[in-house]
């Protein structure tokens, strides 16, 4: 059922509402064209200094600040400054190249991790759809890391934290994103790092019908884990299991009496991420060494994911 729901994620997102377009603002890396209509003496084309000023377009009062202004706002600022030496100047500002902006990175439990060049306003929902949707390993949460001064939108959500931290963070619940809640579908900005968090894994081995890793998105008990793995196999003891748990560099073996759990004599044991549950078989002994754990999340041989452009 989980596989079907996650697999349908992209299909559902395609039919949810799109965000309203926002007027483009000037970012670091943009190439800006300033045209003084009716003449060419003061025309200018270039980018921003690290401090956010127009590089090379000096005015009487000093440099002109352009970072995070819209084209119209910057045009108005230039008119005001040059109005001291020109009579009613008519200025048109255009962002002619956005390819130098910081890329967005989408990582984690996503089918096609990628880097994105954003040439227009893009929401979290659209970014996930463009990457093929979530994988079965996705947990219930997405974290957005936003470097300060890399974008032109001030944090406005309670989830954003770390006033003195160079990285601001925002958390989004996948369940709320699927419901179409606007608050769960923020605009993604240049420089953002979007991490679709992976669910912690629990391994079920031994005398069960379908030994497998289980991606746990909520508290998982021993009994539920065994049921998820298809229940006891024919040769299962039915009474004994061992939890193999790593605690730092130490490995602990915790014996579990399944019969007492079933009768209600003791409470079911709540598992921790990366626990290994070894269900005993009839006449079988206890495992002396923990098994080798497979990389269930998969590997990425690329040093950098592919770069895509959204325009």
C-alpha cells in the first residue's frame, strides 16, 4: 500500500493548483541591461558587486544598490539618481541573463536527484514532479535549507529558524503537501538545498516468510515488524527473537519473548532505527555475529547530479 501511495505522488501533484507568478527580482549572477530611452551615453549592462551594487554604473551620489529589487524598482531608483543631471530621464531595466544564479539542489528520497537553474518562480511541488516523484524510502518530511543572502525572499514561516545561522531551515510535511495546503508548498529559491528525508530502516531476518528491510515512518514494534515481513515461517520457533542493536560502537543483543508479548504479559517492544530483528527457528541457535547490512537506499555514482533548467 505504501508503495502505491508513494508511486502515485507525482500524478496527484500534477493536478494540484499552481502558485501565483511573482515579479522577478535581481539576484547575484544576473546580467542587467539599463537603457536610457532616447540616448546611449548612459546606457549600461553588467552585474552586481558582492555587496549588491550595480558594478560599474556609478552615480553622482555613489553606487546604486540593485540586489533584490524588481526591474521597475531599479529603474525608479536610477531615474531618481540621474534626474539630478538629466531632465526627466526615461529608464528601462531588464534582466537579460539569469543563468549565473545559484543552483537549487534536490536530494534524498527522490527518484531523480538533480540540480536546477530556476529562470522563473517554482514551487516545491513542481520541483518534485520534475524529478519523478518520491521513492519508497521517503519519510514524512522534507527539509529546505536556505543560505542567507542567496535569495530575495525574507523568511516568514514559524518553521524557519536560526537567526544567526548562515543556513535557515524550513520543514514541510509530505502529508500536508499532498493535501494541497499552500503553506506546505513554498516557493523554492535560487541556492536552496531541498532534502527529501529518508525513513529509518529496520531489518527483519530469520524465520519469517518475507525477510526484508522495513522503512518505518512511525513507531514500529516487534510484533508489527514480524507481521509486515509476512509473519512466521513454517520453521519459526514462534516464541523467541533477538534484537541486534548498535549503540555507538557497541552492539547489543536483546532477547525478546514473543509468547509473553502475544499473551499480553509484557508490553510489545518498540524498535529503534536500524535495529535488526532475528526471529529464531525451531532448534536454531542464537546468531553470534550481526549480519552485513545492505545499502537499501541505493548509491549514486555521480559526483554531481545532472543540471536542469526550469524556464
